[in-house]
C-alpha cells in the first residue's frame, strides 16, 4: 500500500532524492555536497495549523496533513531537537497483537504502513519484520496470551502459540530449562512484528514534511496557549514569540499534561520514567525480539550488534529522564536467567524517557472541549510501533476537525463515559 509517496519540492529548494545514482554521484564527490535534510526556518507570524512536539507522531501528523490533506502552511514546534524525546529513546519494537478490535485496527493500520514506509518517505527506516515473541511463565500468562491469539486471529491479525521447544527453535539462545525461577511455559509469536530504526523514522518524516513546505522549528518551547473571546484556540506563546493559529495539535508524549494545562484541560495521564540499556556490540546472536512481561525484561539485537534491553517503568511518577538503578538491576537479573550466554556482556549506556500512561493503557487521539485544540497522547510505553498509523489518523482528525474512523473510539471523553479500551495485558513490560 503506497500512502502519499515522497515528493521532490517544486519550490526550488535543493532536496535530493536518495537513489543508487545520487549515492554514487555523492560518493564520487567525497560526500561533501549533500544538502541539508530539512530547513531551520524562523517561525512565521501565523499558520493554518500548528503541531506541538517533533517526535515521530508529531512529524508524521504534519507529513500526512501536508501529503494527504493539502495543508502546507503548517509548523511543528519542538522545545528541543527533533526526535530527542521518546522517539529517540525507545527500543523500537513493532507489533500489533493487542486484544480489542479497536486497538487491533489502530496498531495493524500502522503495521501495514510500516511495510513500505522507506519507499514512501524515500528514507531507509530499516524496518525489519524479524518476529516478536512474548514469553509465558505461568498459567495466567498462558491463558492471557491464548486469549490474545484467538482474538487477533479472528480479526485477521497474525499471532500464534509456540511450545517452549518451538520458542527455543525460533530463538536458540533462550534458556528453556525448567530449573529457573520463572520457567518458560510457551510463547505468543507475531511473525510480522519486528523493529525499525527510531532516529530514521523521525528524520524520514521530518525530511518528507519539510519537502512539502512544513516548517519544523526546533528550540521553540510552547509556553502558553492563547484563546479568543469564544474560548477557541487563537495561537501559542513560545520561547521564540507569539504565533497565531486556529488549529493546534498537541503531540507532546510525557509532557502532554503540562501543555494541555496551558489551555485549562486536565488530562487522565500519569508520566513515568521508562528506561533502556544497550550492551557492547556482539556478533549476531539474536534473530528476533523476545519480551517477558512477567519478569520485566525484553531484548533484541540491533544491526550494529549491540543488545537492546528494556526494563519496566519506575513505580513513581516523575519527569526525570533516567530511571531507578534497582529497576535496571532487576531487568538484568532476568535477562541473565533467560539468556545465560550474555552473562559476561558489558553494558555501554542506559537512559530513560518520560512515558504518558492512561488508565486503560490505550492512547488518546481526540478533539477536546476547547474548539481548535486536538490531542494525540497516552501511548505510554508502546507508541513507537504506532507512529505511522497514529500520524495518519491524527492528520485526518486535525485537518477535517472530525476523528478518522480508526481513531474514533480513542476519545478523551471515554474516561467520562466509561467506554474504556483496556489493553493493560498487551501494553508490554511496563505495566
Ligand atoms: P516524543 O518522541 O516524546 O515527542 C514529543 C515531543 O514533544 C518531544 O520531542 C518533546 O521535546 C516535545 N515537547 C514537549 N513539550 C513541549 C513544549 N512545551 N513545546 C514544544 N515541544 C514540546 N514503544 C514501542 O512501540 N516499542 C518499544 O519498543 C518502545 N520502547 C520504549 C522504550 C523506552 C525506554 C521508552 C522511553 C519508550 C518506549 N516506547 C516504545 C514508547 C515510545 O517511545 C513512545 O510511545 C513514542 O515514541 C511516542 O512518540 P511521540 O512522538 O508521541 O513522543
Ligand atoms: O510496546 O512492544 C512494546 C514495548 C516493548 C518495550 C517497550 N514497549
């Protein structure tokens, strides 16, 4: 499925299309002539729409607004550097094995867009469908995963049950001994699941949006939301001055509550640190992604060779981008038991991101009580996988003023009406 292929700009700006020819041409020139990937424009006095947050979701939203809805007089405002939030801090797992039909449609919409995203953006996002396996360690896990498998298959989403022996065949370094604290009793495997390169996703969307005329303005913190006499959005105050707009999309992940407070909207969100680690690079030992919600650990191997390992959230809300040491230590204990072969591997770096968690562990893609104000948040520990789908449906919501049919159930209002979409069991390690 091609959705809005990358367009070379017609406004005379230099924007090279990546191809074997442009690579060869630039190689011959010593790679000195590559143009900038996106501009760094000064903010204009007003835009038709503004997106707050240049993470993957905000950039994808802007790209699809321009590519599919013809809205090119738009800006993405970012307080730091683009992709520097959770987009550049996540462990890149992609899957769509959620329980409820509403979620299946949303995450599988994204899964389908991942398939040819590199071609659409003309940017290699390194999507790799290497399979995501979720381990069951007790009877409750088995029942929950089998329920998910049946629900997914009824909805046309692949997911299958593996015995411990089959799990080991899929991931040979897995320890399926019965003598460990939480023996592996089986696994749910989504073969279409996998990983992509997080930075490339942000950069690819940024470059493609810029090519269509979107202004991406970094180092521009939104400090206030302006409203007219009727209460509707009329602009934003920023660290680089006032900018007028009648349409505002807030896509600020862990800081969504802070930004929405500027418009007087209280959000059903809690922000927690979530951390990850990478090891020294190793030769290829890990052909897939393995996750264990029960022991709070998961691992994959990047194309550079480092093991990418993730932990659960801290137990306390916080805006600190680190995460407790005891959480990382607990995760590494579990990793050493699940994969004894990595016991002597050295860890190179760890870091944290601030994740925005809703009470039902499902995202919010919604209009708000404030006319002209839209919000895309609540992806918590699992929004990277949804980046293309989230941007695609949210672009429709902001551009048309009405929710895209796939986004329609994910309203802010559901926390008042009680029509929750409980995905606690599918939301992975962190909950
Ligand atoms: P972000 O990338 O955080 O973008 C929001 C942007 O808003 C930030 O750049 C921020 O600077 C900006 N901003 C905030 N306030 C303001 C303001 N006032 N003015 C201007 N800009 C502002 N998901 C998965 O699917 N798979 C995984 O394997 C996975 N692993 C994870 C591991 C870790 C350690 C973490 C932290 C998260 C993980 N996630 C994973 C979750 C995933 O990273 C997020 O759900 C997703 O990246 C959110 O993208 P975003 O674009 O909404 O947010
Ligand atoms: O949502 O699959 C996920 C995930 C894995 C690690 C963090 N989130």
